[in-house]
């Protein structure tokens, strides 16, 4: 994981690295036609990692009385909704490349735009 995404909170940095690796695996599966069958399982694992990470992160934020916790929870819910929507529709109805791009932007944007503020608290 690129060092610019590290917050200096070891447990969260480890989780971010795992999530980043899963996003990279998702994008590899999308880019490589013979690995398209891996998109669904990769997204499922990403969903699990994100749910666990978001729970941990929200608990951490509550512990340090982070002012932006309410909005942060809403952002987390929005990211998880993307995945819930994917699994609630037939896979043919979802463009994997578009979903991979959205997940990359949402997750990396989340780390850079929101999680970085947490280190201030």
C-alpha cells in the first residue's frame, strides 16, 4: 500500500493495506478476462473486510470522541451499499469495470478524505 494512505494507527493501517490489496485484486480480475469469474468472490471478501474495518474504525472514533463520527458512519454505509446493490442484482446487470473503478475511488478517497482527519483527533 502506498505510504500516503498510512495514518500511523497500526491496526487501521494494517486493515487499510488488506483492503487495498483486495481492491487491487478486484481490478486485476476485471482487467484480465480469464479472471472475471473471481470478481464476485473478491467483492464478497472486500465486503467482509470493509464491514469489519468500518466497525473497528467507528469504535476507535467513538473512543477518541471524533467530531465527524456521524458523517463518517454515513460514508461507510454508502460504500457498503454499493456492494449490497451489486449482490442484490443479477451480475450481468452490473458493469464490473465501473464497479471496480467506483470501489477504488470510494475506498481510496475515503482514506484520503476522511480517515486522515481521524489522526488529528
